[in-house]
């Protein structure tokens, strides 16, 4: 099943997990929307530098540390995703509670691992 996924913190640096996750999501046939703060492209997808609202977002996967999440919170809530994945290093209990109050599932997990073991 194709799950539209917004990657927040996307980078065109192949060493970054956001880059690896974008590629892995594409390989698993998910529609991917990479959003970041620097211009670039990942496997043919332009990194989006603003915060457009998309419909039917299944998952937001976070690659932004808790200290930099405040500027993303309202945007993520407005996307109304079914879930937000907090990848290792992005865990934020306060934001996770806020998501749950908006009926958005929060998951502390690694997108790459979830894809590799088939529970994405």
C-alpha cells in the first residue's frame, strides 16, 4: 500500500539518514515529499524549502532534532498525518503528547528499520 510520506529534515547528503530514508521509501513504492532547509535533490525529487499543505498524508518522518522542531509543529499538525515517526535522536515527549491530543499516532522508531522488516 502506497503511504504518502513527508520527510522533514531532508538533505541531499548521501550520508544523512533523511537521504537514505527518501531513497528507501521510493524503493518501497511510497510517494515521498522531501522537505528541508537547503536546496538540493534526492534521486530526482527536489527538496521543498517551504511548508506546503498536502492532503492524504499518511506519515511524517522526522529528521529534525527536538531543539529544532518548534518551527515545524504547527505545519505537521496542519498536514493531519495518520502518524509521525520520531527517528532516533528526534524523540520529543512533549510534541508526541501534542500529536496524540490531535489523534495523530506518534511512533519512536527508525523509518529505515521499519521498511527493512516490512512493518512500515
